[in-house]
């Protein structure tokens, strides 16, 4: 099973982006998507695999938070 997480692009240098995942920053490859600073991307294994809207990214992040909370019950 593959899991991908949504994050917001803070800056882009060449084909890489600095992405914010709820406060955790990571460098991500943009080789597979066309995205700009401020866009949200779905990231798996260090690669952005899909650009998405803010509402969709927030909804997905909420689902992950719910799953994490349930796992700790």
C-alpha cells in the first residue's frame, strides 16, 4: 500500500520545492507535476505526484489526523 501526504509549496528552486507538511518542511521533486509557490501537492516518496486545491488538501490532512488519533486510542 502506498501513502501520499498533502503539503503546501513554500518555494521552488529548479525542479525541487520546499514543502510544508503541517509544520514539517521537506524538499520534494516536482518532476511529475506542474505546480507553483502556494499550490498544494500530494507527495509520495519525496516526489509530488499530484497538484490539488487547498480544500482537498485540508480534507485529506484531516483524515490523516483522525486516523492517527484513532490509532492512539
